[in-house]
């Protein structure tokens, strides 16, 4: 990318469509771009259901929402893509950065019409749609590592940890609570259902902390089953908040304990004392802006990612007991773990 200089104000588009956690991680790239090009006009293209908190970020000048049709009708797809193309080209971007490494994001990056297009190298087709492909790299132990590495390669500057900028909430939200984030996409990333009520009881009985269970609309029924086993005072908000309200609830928490999911990564990005529970996926260990204690037991089979070999025992998560999670949370709250 061009070297920053006084008065240089490129129009830059970030294309990162999903998921919540990866959008959080990509804020490292956003902050680095804003520091390198203070006068730039920066846009972000993401899935419509995830853009709420992007509108509130002062480093983003324009948010574009991609809403893929549920229909397979090619005419509907053509019309939706044509409308997005018109919107992106109307913003007249000089540079587009594809931060996902997928064919669909590369296609949308090309639709922008930006004369210079950068992005992750990957095995996905469509690499020819980018002018420059950059291998995914960075330090495995560092949160947001590959996005920070991409940012540093593009700007030549240090990329900071991921961070979120949120507006004031529009309604009263819980404060001073322990936020629990039990829900994620793959069973091998889940903690066991009987562990969450045990953890909530430990937090309540030993620290006087009520717990709040967060999740999306699809998690509502599961959350109610957990809530029925939790101590009085536990609040179930899964599916009851918008994404930005969930982030605002996290921002007001004393501590967050969660599996490898987007809401947990929000806790790290907001500087809240956070205990991430990792098993089948590669954990980050450092590099957040606030206190963090990652629980992870490395095994001969780890990380198995999408191919667990334990026959559904998920021992890596089973051995992360509620007492271990509680002790980590208590140490964070007491300020004994940096």
C-alpha cells in the first residue's frame, strides 16, 4: 500500500463478512489503518446481521451490509449483487482489503471496483481477483495474530490488539455480573451443560456474583435449560438482546467466562477480565488489552479442530472443570493474573 504522508487520504474498504469473533479480531487491522492514514475514509463490508456495532465505531466512516438472498433464484442474486456493486462503487474506494480468504469475499472485494485489492492468500479459488495476496502468518499465541500481521505488512506499522468502541446503551442492562458465554457452532468446542450451573453457583456462593447467560436467538431454548439448573439471581439473556446490547452487557461485567466464540472474544477486546475455555481449537494466550486467563490442556490429539478423534468424549473440555474456571475468574477479579 502507498506510504502515508501528510494530506494523503485514501478511500479504503475492509471486506470481512463474518463471524462475530473474526470481525472483532479484524479491528486490529482497522486501528492500524486509521493510525497509518488518519485522514483516510474507511468503509467496512459485513453481513447485515453483524453490522450493528460497526456503525458505532468512530474509526469507520461507512458501513456496507451484505444480505445474501435465501433464494437460489439466480435473478434475485443478480439483483442483490448489482445493488451492492452500485453502492460500493458509489463510495469510489481506492483500496479494498479482503480479510477473509474466501471466494465469496474475494468476489465482493472485486465488485467494489477498487483499483488496488489486497487480501489473504488461501487455497480458495478466486485469487486472481486480488492484486496482492499475503500469506496468513503471525504468532499463534497472540490474539488477532493473522489480522495484526496483515495490518503490519500493509501499513508498516505496529498493529494494536483488537478493541471495540460502543455507544451508551439505550436501555438498562445488568452491571457488575459474571457473563457466561456457553454457545458456539461445533460440539467439540462446547463445555458440558452440567458445568455451567456449577460455575454459576461457585460465583454466587463465593464471590456474591450473579451470572448472566448470553447467546443468540438460536440459543434461547438451550439457555433456558441451563438457567433452570442455575442458582436464583441468574439471568438468561440469550436471544433477548441485540448483538450490540450483548457487547454492552459484557462491557459492564466483572468477569466473563466463555467457550471459543465471538462473545468471548468481545470480552477480550473490551478489556474485561476474561476466561476463555479452549479444547479443540488453537488458543491464543496473550496480546489482549485486558486481563485474561486461557484454560487449555494441550494433548497428543490437539488441536483436532473439525476432526475430533475422541468419539464424543471431548476430554479436553471435560477436564476444564468448573472449579478451575472459577479459580481463574477469582484470580482475575483479584488482579493476581495479568
